[in-house]
C-alpha cells in the first residue's frame, strides 16, 4: 500500500566551472526540507566521487552498485560504481 509519495529529481549536478559555490547544497537542502515536511525518507544513488558531499549533508551510505560498462565501444569492460544513500527525517 502506498501511503505517501514525494516527487523527486532524477539527476542533479553542478557544472564544475561553478562548483564550490553552494548550489548543490541548496538543491539537497530543498530535498531534505521536502522529506521532513512529508515525513518520507530520501533514497539516492551517488557516484563514488560525490559520496563525501552526501555524507556531509547527513545522508547514510549503504550498498554499492557495480556495473561493468564498455566506454566508447572499447572491448574491455570497466567497472562503474555508485553508492546508495538514504536520509531519514528526524
């Protein structure tokens, strides 16, 4: 049974030329405010590189998702990884 549903963002990101100016923090804080207002948790999948950002914002790391991918038609697969994060409103 679906008790509540909170619409979400599929992807967020900040152009590296404009990084470290607080835009990502503002986007995530908006999501946290929505989570608290609706009393619903947040689930997201993060790149390994962005993981420290989400930890700093109060998210808890969980499982790692690994997927072999072929970049630019290369014959050898590379391993792509993401980390699952959750945020539970207090």
